[in-house]
C-alpha cells in the first residue's frame, strides 16, 4: 500500500530546489492531556491511529513536513447518554536534519491545528453538537534508518524514481492555544471547546524520491 501511494505521489515532478521528497505512513500513539476529555472518553488518554506524512528536504539541514491524522472515539456524557467525538490533527513542521551515515536525526517545530466534532446520541437530554478548531504548536524529534531496501532506484515511467525506504520513530508534544474560540450550538461563551494538548509517539515507513 505504501509503495502504491508513493508511486502515485511521485508522478508529480518535485519543485525546483527540493533535494528529496518522502511519503509515508505512521502508526501514531497519542495521549490527550485535558482531564475532562479523558473522563468522558477514556481511550483518548492513549489512542492509536494511522497517520500520513509528506516531507521535503529543501536546502542544507532544512526539512519541511506535513502530518495529517484522524481519530474517532466513543464515550459517555454526564447525563448517562452515549456520545462520540472525532478529531483530525494537522501539523506543519520545519525541522533541522543531521545526517549520520545510515541514520538521520531530525528536530522540528511548527504550527498545528486540531479540527474536532462531538455529537450526543439521539437519547441525549441536551441533543447538543459541538465542533471547532484549536490552534497550537507541535514539537517533534525523530530518527530515520535508511534501510538497504530500494537502494537501486525504482524507476517509475513518467515520474521521479524511488531511491530508498526508511524506517523511523518519533516523539513529540502538541501544545494547544486555549484562548481561541470554538463553534457549535453548545458554545455560548469564549473561550470554549477543548484543550488538545497531547504527548505523541510514532513509528512508520517512508519512501524517498
């Protein structure tokens, strides 16, 4: 699957000045820190999901990465009715990259946004639906091992060639801006919504072009 997605992505020529582009999938574990969210949705204190990652080695040690994820969890409201919540974190990282032979180490910082929606079940007494977007900052460090696989370029007709397969692990923390507002029928005052600050770990694979 990862090779199929990477092949499709590689069909677009790399922009001028970009040294390398990598496309991958990440198995991500995330623990949201807000106590109220954890009380209503216990699994949000330690949820797993698959996320997408696109990174570009631009110039010198600079690398730009885009991470996109999605999680959906069920819980229980204070009136005893069931509810569910989904959230999608999107982050743009500017990282410094240090190449050490077969291993590269990266440390980055960048803006992050969490889009979310919470919905009560039909039997809920309030019938309320909340949604919003919370802005913040993501800090992340990662290490990549450039495996011996795909060392011989995999040429794709009419596109760039895959030049390597990396295995990587990452650790990071997201800090939300609790001062921005959220929207929804249950939100009458500001600030409202949730604090999506979280600790994150991940491991996955990247195909380099």
